[in-house]
C-alpha cells in the first residue's frame, strides 16, 4: 500500500495575476496603436520573401560570419600577444585594443572605405593596384567590422585564458609539451567555456552592427530595406521586414549557441543537463507511462 | 611483481639520476632554497620530508625546470637541467630543448592537474601523441594497458570530474608513465585525498618502486617512506638538515629540528 498522498491547498499568488493583467493591458494598448497606424501590414509577408531582401539577408549573414571569424582569429592572436613576456609584442597588442575599441565602428568603416585618401595605390611588391579598385564595399565592411571585433574578442579570449588553472599549464609543461602545444591542446579548449557565451553575444551584436555597413555601400539587409522604402515609400513596412529577418537570424543563432556551450562544458560537470529536445522526449515518455501505468517500471 | 612499465631504461651511464650541487632558489627577495646538495641514484626511492614552507615543492619543481634555480648546479642523468655549459659560461636552453628534457621526467601533482576536457584515456594518450608524435593506435593501446595496471581499465571513458580523487591521481600517474620517463617526481601525491583513498595510490607507487623506477617523493606518509623508501631527506628552511636510510632517520633522528618535526607528524 503506497502512503496516502498529501492533498494541500497551494499558496495563492495574487501578485502574479495582477502583473499578468497589467502586461496584457499594455500589450493591447500597443497593439491598438500599431493597428491604427498607417501601416500596410498585408505587404510585409511578400517583402520578407522578396528576392532583394533575401539576398540582403544573405549578405548580412555572411559578412557577419566572416567579420566574426576575422575578429576571433585576430582576437586570439592579440590575446596571446598581450600576455607575451616580450614587452614590444604586448605593447603592440595593448595599443591595438586601445585604438580600435576607442573609436566608433562607423568611423572605422568609413576610414577603410576611403583609405585611398591615405594610400592611393596598393603596392605589395608582387601585387600593385589602384586602392579604389581594391577597397570594395565588401572589403571595407569586412575590415571595418572584423578589425573592430578583434579588439573586443581579444579581451574576451584573454579573460578566458586567465581563467584556466595554472596547474594545467604546469602539468602540460611537465609532460614535455611546448608553450604552443599547451595553448592549443590544454588551455584554449578549457578557456572556450568562458569564451563561448560572451562570443555568442558578440556575434548577435555583429549581426545587427553589420547594418552599419550600408555607409560603405555594402548591400546588406538594412541597405536593401531602405533602398526599397525610398522607392516604394513603404518605410515602416520595410523596418518590420528587416526586423523580422534580424530576429530570425538571431533566434536561429541562439539555438546553435546553446549546443556550442554544451559542447565546451564537456568534462566540467558530472552530468550535462538534457537538451530541450531530450527533455521533451523524456516528458512525452513520462506522459505515456502515466496513461499506461502497467508499462511503467 | 607488477611490471607497471615495460622496462625502465636502465641508466648505464653510471652517474646519479639526480645530482644537486649547492642549489639555491630565490623568489625576489625571498631566499627559499639555501644550498641543497644531494644525489639520487638510479632505481632509488628518494623521500623528501619537512615542514610546510621548507621548500620541498620548490626543489622538486627545479628538477624539471618548472622553476629556474638561482645558483648552483642541478643534473638529471648527467645533463645540466635548463642550461648548457660551454667553458665556464652557461647558456639557457631553448624552449624546445627544455621541453625535450622534461619528456624523460614524469611529475605527479598534489592536486592531480588532469586535463578536465579529456577522458582518462585521452589524458594518458595526449603527451605521447603530441610530444612524441606517436601513432594514435599505439598510444591508445599503451594508455589502455597503463590504465589497466593502475586498476582503472574500466574507467577509460570517464572524465576527471566523474572520478574520485584516488582514481584521478592514478590516472595522473598513468599519464606521466605514458612518456616512459626515467625519473618520476611526486609532490605530496596523497595529501589532497580522503584517508580511505590514500592506500590505492600508495599501492600503485609501491608497484612502481618494485619495478625499479627512480622516484623522488615529497610526502607526509611516513609509513610509505619507511617501507618503500631507500633514502630520506629532512629539509627545513631551505636546507637539508638530515639524511639517511628512512628507518634510521625516522626511528633515530640526530638533529633537534628533525626530532621536533617527527614528534608532530608521527
Ligand atoms: N612562485 C613563488 N613566488 C614566491 N614565493 C614562492 C613561490 N613559490 C613558492 N614560494 C615560497 O617558497 C616557500 C617554500 O614553498 P614550497 O611550496 O616549496 O614549500 P613546501 O615545503 O612544498 O611546503 P608544503 O609542505 O606546504 O607544500 C614558501 O614560503 C612559499 O611561499
Ligand atoms: Mg609543497
């Protein structure tokens, strides 16, 4: 005989009901305001699927990915340089971060785009060309966004590396591993646990900051949206279209980020918490066993 | 006979495995080691005891050049540690040369320092694959064998966080043995362990000693020193106060400092 189940009356949370009602009221008011505005909501779904917007979203996606990769690679290099025992190396890294973090990314984008004012000709010895021909909107956007990102990433990577226990480096050195092997095989993989979450935030920021690349004529999502709105006069509608795309991109990425963080949490806890999908499956299974108690063991 | 390692490279060269001549070490103004002279012979289990802060760990870390000595000479198997001597000038070894010297010296830490992002097997495979560029299959086979020998053949896929302290320390010993070292350094390998786990680690070390591994062991386990040790050194305040056979020193200490230390720990 199982013991008698407790049947108690749960505590009533009146505050939650009040707060819930207030939220609903505010949402209704905002909804009314938007529906009374002169916005043609009907055209939004079509524009979301519009070819021009689609290619803009694609450009946004790939410039932000490439700029982030550039920022990440350069950020790791800068972080290692910053922690170097060589004073020249560490000062160079410090100066880079000071310069690129201390100036607006908008200014940096415009500077790269107009770099021909300083270097009219690009001469690498084996390669010589007019700078204006080299500095395409794409390259200006990539350098402007990526080099700026590197300054932020280097600080994140540095904090991550410093969070790894010194005993790890010692154990690795004691086994005969060199500094670079130790960094690559022992320190960085552990630092990733600290690095991944803020890097995810950086990437979400990058997705949105890439909209600034319209100033260098790079045809990402925001430039496409404003181009359309200036001819079709559907200004607010196009803002909606762009926002929908930005939200979709950031949402998809957030899911990826969750799994990435899980991957790097490997070994840090005895048991990883189940993923939402695993949890769903388990709940469904439990639900099933409630209905057929004879199956449950 | 347990045969933990397949055969320890015998030092045929005839010189001591470790030889310290007037080794000094300072951290800034703090003078920690004040002239250490000692010799560790091949196949010997050499125990280091002494009060906290006396410089035992510091000396051990000098042997594999994790710390640079400030004065004196330190040799491992006849080679100067961390330097090359030409005439009367010393030249610092390059990073890769220091790393090469460390390959032959295994070290086991008080706090295990296993790589937490790798399984037990991966921890043991890491150095042979990365440092010796050994084929993965070969390294895996040896890692499996070493883990079997330390009694963890069924835990190869576990991450360190999933292992008890005693198990982690045994993995750490297997990891050091994977490089087939000629000398093993132990820095209080059991003092971070719960009392009931100390035995399993000491058993592994005893097997290793029986196999003829040269071992320098910093320890508070006087029982281990007495049973397994071949020589024992009592250090205090950066100097060797007394040395001899463990049973001699432990039962019949000559110096006041040794007596008062032993009266506290025994
Ligand atoms: N990197 C360092 N910088 C400055 N001082 C240090 C450093 N490492 C060790 N010391 C000092 O050297 C002294 C000896 O330390 P060491 O760790 O060698 O002692 P120990 O004999 O191993 O003690 P314990 O039994 O507590 O481990 C201590 O006073 C310690 O503070
Ligand atoms: Mg110590």
